[in-house]
């Protein structure tokens, strides 16, 4: 965590663009698949040819309503599309169709946890708009030109704007992750940051501690990773404080984050709303949203992350931290519930430890999904830990064996198959363990004397010798208990 210098306060607001998971664009029937050859998914409407008219995609409006419901916002019964006028080479019309005075979603909140503290991040609005195209430079440098790919032009976006209520880069990242979890959970955005489906603009300013007036903000544009968002904000905070302490003034501008140099750099002066000359789009009717339509969408909504988090805490006696981690994605939450259903609610904490530990680590290691070890297969492992057939260490070996396909047939009984294949069954026969302990004590008198002289580490050495002699199959708890009992006499 990057400490904020004493005497200063940081103020952060985020504007996040979530690309909506509709099959076609917001005002045309063009497809929205990622990775198509340049300009193969741009229709005459996307190209803004004379005489073409936009037609609103109902699915995009439904996505916005779902989001509003998920964050307890107000769904506007009537919203207006406007023209936002500015010039980019990859903006065919010379304006962007967006929403300004009457957005579809007003207010709302997203709850975050930073450390042990919970906080609600207040939303200002969420409005629908179309994306611009993309300028291409790579591979064209030698010719001295840039290319324009209009495949993305007209792709539906939901721009989600917060109040300037975050006070650290850590809070901003926690909010971005929570928001990412919500839009993917309810299925309105795939959340792929590498493909630009979820990208953040951070408005950052600083002020002297105790001041009420906001400082001059800089907007860091199009940050597409949580790590870069944190580093970009931390750099920008340091930069602005240094500018002010050196007697200068922070300029309102748009900046880009250079990950290679870990710095932000100026892109252009920042426009205000009046500079865009907003006015209602004459080609699009106002959007009328009835209570019946909202009710229909609400009835089909899944249980939301916050609701499931509270249920996990209540029904399974999990900590707020564990419950929050388990509900970070819908897939993880569903996986956990299936494991608990198989292992029993009494073992929910054990299931949580495995899902957040070994399962999470496996996904980071090999990518893909939790299908590498199915819930029923993890239940098989946990049941053998619970009945003390195998040790925790052996359980991890079984887990990775299943993940790498070592069990013939790869069925739900894969844990038992690998346990027998590798001879991992734990010895819990106290008589058999006592015999091994007696042999180890007799052969390691120096360690015995050191333990009796008060050196606790000597017990670890004896424990290791017993486990080695039993080929790591002796019950560790029993080994420790028997060793201590025999050494104390």
C-alpha cells in the first residue's frame, strides 16, 4: 500500500466503460465479435453514410436496466440520447451518440472492502453510448500513415460514473474489481480487460488536508488492468503533490499511463461538458421504460454478489473476507456451493480454504476454469481429509494429480483412485505408529536429550524421522501426540 504524504488528501472518481454483451451494435445490426479483420464488421450505419438512421438495440437498454437493479439505482422512466460533438479520426459521424441530461440509470452504490473496512462507493449515473473506432499504427510506421478500423464503432457501452468519493488507489482498485464482478455476474459484460471490454478512466486530484474545495483534476485515460490502475493513480498523486509543493499549478488535462516507464504523461487539455456542445439526437426517440418492463427483468435476475455474500456469512459462518472472496465471481461462488453441498455445511470453512487456496492457485497457474478439478472431485478429496484417510499434505498431492489428469477415467472417484495408486492412505493405527516412534527415539538419542533440555526444534527433527520411516503415511496429529507422551516419561 502506497502511503499518502502527511498533510494531503487524495480525491478519486472513476468513469468505467463496460462493453455490453449484445450480439449486435447499439444502433445497427453489425456483429460485435472481437478479433475480426479490420472494417469487416462495420455497416453503412456505423460508417455514417448519408441517409442512414440509427435504430436502438433493445438488448442494450435491458443490460442497463439490469445494472441499475444490481446497484440499487433509480431507473429513469424516460431517458434521452444526445450528440456529443468532438473530432477523432476514428469517429465517423464527427459526434458520438451518448446520454447527457437524462441517463437511463441514476445513483446507486457499490460496496467494497479494503482491509477490514467496508465502504459504499456512490454512483452518479450510468449511461448508454456508442464506442468509437480504433486508429491503427503498428506495422504502418514505415509508410508514414495510420489506419482506421471501424469494427468497434457503434459497439454498445455502459459508462458508469462514480462520485469523487475514493481516497486512495487501493479504494479505487477495490471498487473497480467489485464493479467488474457485478457486470460479469449479471452477464452484461464479459469483463475482458485485455480486449478492452472493461476499461477505466481515473479522475485524480489532491488537496491539503482539511480543505473542502476540490483540487484541479487530471483524467488518466483507458487503463485496462487493475495493477496499472493502482500504479497510475499512485504516480499521479505523487506528481500533483510535487507540482504544488514546488510552487506550480496542476493543469486540468487528460493523461495516459505508460506502463513501461511507470508514469503518466500529458495527452491533451481536458474538455468540459460545454465543450462537447451536447444536444438531443433528432434521429432517436426518447427511451420509455415501464415499471412492467423493469419488473420482468428483475424477476429473471440472479442472486446478486452482495446477497450471496451475506448468505455465505449467515449460513456457513464464514468471515466477511472469505465470503467476499468467494463471491468475487459467479463461477467461484457456484463452485463453492456445490462443494459445500457435497461435503456438508459443517465443513464450509474447510471448503472455503480449499477453493480460495489450492483451486485459486491452480487457476492462476494453468488458467482456464475450475473444470480442471470438478466440485464432486474436490468433495472426494475433502471427505478423505475429514475421515482422516489422508493428511492435508497428501490431499494436495491428490488434488494436483486430478488436475493433471493422473486418475484413469477422471471420474468423481478420482481422489480414491489416486490415493490407492500412490499409497497415500494415512496410518492411524496407534499401535503401528507407537512402534515406529519407539524405533526413532532409540535411534536418535541426541535429539531426545536436546528436547528434554528444552530445545523444541528437536521435536520437529524426531517428527520428521517418524514421517520418513512411515513413508509419510502416519497420521501427523497422532505422531505428535505419541512423541510428546513418550518423551515426557
